[in-house]
């Protein structure tokens, strides 16, 4: 219909003497020939909208990006056509043309507006979480349920709360405890790791050696009038995401620019961040006042140890340093053998600039960290084959920089192609994937993003983040890094205690070793306060790089050398470093182990799990929506509930007996003998994510109801505890037990 009308009006316009009309004719002919309009008067065809499940946040793929770009182009063209047609209507009226001609033009204008509205609707669906629901609305529904059911609440609530601090309530504590128990089982027990528990208060010297005192910073900006502080990268990220989601008229070039900024956000320097904030006119969110230039702010909470105040310390920002300083004793405990892993679960503290996003960015949180010590010359893993065939979304750095999307890759192929640096790193990436998906994280909204070159410290070999998509976007929940030997070397240098490993030779070996000896006096004179950075970078050079520098120094006398921690090139002269190869006879090889570090933000994982598990379903009458958490049994706060169907002494005695057997079997359960209808009791427990509900409606048999399917089976009272344990322990699925017992069809309304 639209194409036919366009042809009619463009033909009629040929005879109208007006300077705008030829442009209009050209626009209409372009619209007729555009690939989104069927020339045979069929309905317009457009790229399909994204289909999303529950929150409807899928992992990106190239098709999604191209669909969004095509929709944006189509919308721009239709907007242009609407404006042109509107002008035509005004001109026809001003020229007092015939009513029929004006009406025809108005009809075309209305058709164009409908077409534009349809494209807007599709584009909004493509950039929003899903049809009929916004990210904010979905998040609010989840958070309201979590706080109402006491999963977590703001700390010190009666005093107005403190930003970035939260209390876990009874079900939240249970979920957290279950996640940590599964983490121990999946990593500590499965990999025979050595678990430690170190103090939260850490002496300054430890964190000075690790670099946290000097470098543990985020870039901050201030409201120039009120002094309120904000994280600079958060403001820029929010601006880009808001423009992409809400401004449907953005040109494709601008869309590409904003998406590129989001992809390389962590790679931007203070100057680049400040420049973008000024360029986009970003101001303080609350007051709209101008902002200062970004500057670094150290995130650690400082304290003092002892009453004198002379022994400075900090609340630890991570748990890893406690493992590193204990390496010598752990190595001895492990029989002086490598590789081995050490693990720690504990509280960490970061004085966040502007805490927000609930459990995702807080000032006190639980970390679970692993330090897997390996021989730097052999990073193979004997169990790598167990994960090599896993396929999941990966986002290599080259794809990020070139504007491509994450894609599914086989971890074995990623290692063999050199995308992932080594087998041990690849093994832990695979194990992290299995851990997160077993908890209930949607594998379609999980990706592993490789750090960009400038995100990594100069000593790191490779680093990947497990990112989970939720209503806040992609959230880093696990970091998996090959940190080389930096940490042990730093603590060796600062403490004077050798944190090394030994490999004894059967017979003495003559070995040729590369020796890099920075001349600290000359470097100090040349670089003053930056001397340490230059020394560290020189000592961390790989052999090929060092030999190339040696050759250049001998021929040219000086060489340009990039120091990552300074973010710039420096000039190194021949008198500043000695690089040589020396032959020695050795009875053993002494070396500093490398470390592969998976680090888990437990609170972030739990929050993403809450969102991925949440859905709403209508009541039987269809007049009400009920909230449900589809927690897998491994993390559900309560595994089972027991309900007497009615208030009856015999039924209540049977219920108490079942409850006692479940508790004895180690199954967390809850008994509810209130007179509330069984449908309402089911709804209450569904909202807590309880997988199974036992209803006592007879004295010899009971029914077991599964939360998501609402299917019920009838089981003998004596067997019910063993059936529940079988399902909640993961020995069998609900489908496994369902076929063994008769199905029960309830005559009572569920909701």
C-alpha cells in the first residue's frame, strides 16, 4: 500500500512547480527501491528483532549488530521522508491545492508515520532488554523481591544506610553458603588445593611490595561546585549506553564510535577519559554542574596496627597477598613439588568512589581466590583434555579492537591457536565456565573477555575476565590471569626471603643463562622517581626482547624502551643495563614459579545468579503475576518444604516426622503448618526458589511437587526423604524420579 501511494504522489508532484518537490520525488523513489519495502505491495520486510528469554539479554553476535545498524539506517530514511512529506502537505495547503490532492498527501504522511513508528518499535526491541520490559523495570522487580524476602538489605537501614554496604538475610546467607560450598567442592577438593585463611588487616610493607599502595587506583572526577565524587569511567560508560539505548536517531557512524568506546573503556588514560567527558558534555548526574579533570584515587582503607599508630596497615583489597607471603611454607607442605594450587575465601575491602548497582559494587565483599603455582617453562596441564572440547562465548582482544562481537570458540582450539596463552590458563577458564553454568548462570549470557594490551600489567602473560550479562550490562565476575612470577619476585625483593622452587638434576648440567643486570645508580640519575618502574620492566623482558636490546645498544648506544607502568617510552643507554649470556654448571635449577590466578567476586556472581534465575508466571486465573527463582538445588537456600494439606493433627505429625528425616539427611527444609491455602504456600516457597514441596494429604503417602513444572508425584512416606535427597544432591534429575512414581493430579487450585 505504501509503495503504491508513494508512486501516485510522486507522479502527481511532477506537475507541481515547487523547489522542494524534486527532492521529495527522489526521496520517495529511494524509499520505493529500499530493500525494506516490498515493491509488490507486500508487507515491509525488516531484519528480525532479537528474541530474549526472561530478561532477554542475549550474547552479542554479528547478526545482531548488523540488524541494529540496518534498522537505524531505515529509521533515518523514514524520518527524512516524514519530514519531507510534512513539508509537502504544508506547501500544498499554502498553495490552496485541491482537497483531494491534499488528502492524498496527508494519507501518505500518515502511512509514513506508521512505518516510522514500526521501525522505532523494532529498533527499541533490538537495543532494549526485551519486548515489553525495560532493564530498569526488570531489575526493580528482582530487587524488590530480594529485599522483601530478605535475601539482602542495605546495612544500617534504620540509620539511613551506608552506600556500598549490605547485609545478607537468612535466604541470602544460605545461597552464599551454598555457592561457597560448591566452589570448595569444584576447585579445592577436585584440584587438591591447599586452603588458607589469612587476616584482613595487612601491614603496609606487604601492600607496598605488591604495588597496591602506589597503583591501586581508579580515576575520579569531582563536581566542581559541591565536591561530590564520581568514577570517571562510569560516567562515560553510562552516557554511551544511555545514548545507544534511548537515542534511536543516532547515525551509524556515531553508534560505531560509542560502541568502540565501550569496548576499549578500560584502555583509556586519564587524559583520554577527560577529553571524552568534555567532548560529550558530561556533567555531574545530580546537579548538572561541570566536572573536574580525572585524577587517581587509592581505593584502600587505611588503618594502623597497635595503639601507637606507628605501624601503618590497610584492610586488604584482595586475599591473594596472604597466599604469596606464605608460599615458602606451602611449598614445603606440598613436598617441595610443583605445580600446586592454594586457595582462600575471605572478606576484602575497597573504598569505592561511588558505590552503586547493589551487590555488584560494594565496599566490603567476599572473594574466593586461587593461586596455582607452575613451572614457567612448563604450563601444560595433565587434565586439560577434560575441558578441551568445551565451547562457549569468547571475546579475544583483536575482536574487541576491531569492533567485532564475542563468538563461540572451542577452548582447546583457542589454546592451540595461541589465543589463550597456555594449557593451565585454558584449563581454569574451562573449569570456571563449568562452575558458573552449574550454579545456574545462563551460558548464552556468559562470555570470557581477554584483556586489551594496555589493561594488562607488563609482567602478565595473559588475562581473561568471565563476564556475565545482567540488567546492568556485562559485569566482570571472575578474573583468570597468568601473572607470571611478578608477585613472588616482588615479595622476595622486599622481604629478603627467597620465594623460589627447586628442580634437582640427576647429573650436573652446563647451562647458558641470560643475565639482565640494570645499573640502578645510572637509572636513578636518569629517571629519579621512575627508576623502580624502569628496573622492573627491564628485568621482566623476555629473552628475544633482551637480546634485541643488547644488539641495539652495542650498535647505537641507546634504545627506546616502552615501560607499561609509566605508559610511555624511555631512552635506555648502554651504561644503564648489562645484558649477557653466561655458562654455568648447576646441580639444580632454582626458579621463581609463575602463578595462574582465578579470582571470584562471590557477591557479583550471586547477584547475576538472582537475575538469571528470576521469572514471573501468571496465576491460574491469569489475573496475577507470581515471582519465581529457578535456583538449581545446589544453590537453593531451602531444598524442600513440608505442608500438611489442612490443619489436622495426624497430618501434622506425619509432616513433623518427614521434617525430622530430611534434617537428619542434611537437607535444609522448612515446615509450614499455617492454615493458609496450599496454593499460597506454594507461591511463597516458589518466591524463595525452593525446588521441591511435600504436601501431606494422607498418612501413608504424600505428594512431591517440582517448582518450575508444578508437576507432582505420589511417594510413600518412608521413601520421601531418600527421593528428595536423590534430587537435591544431584544424583538424579526430577525427570529421573518422575517416571518411577505415579503422577498426582491436584484438584486444588495452585494459585
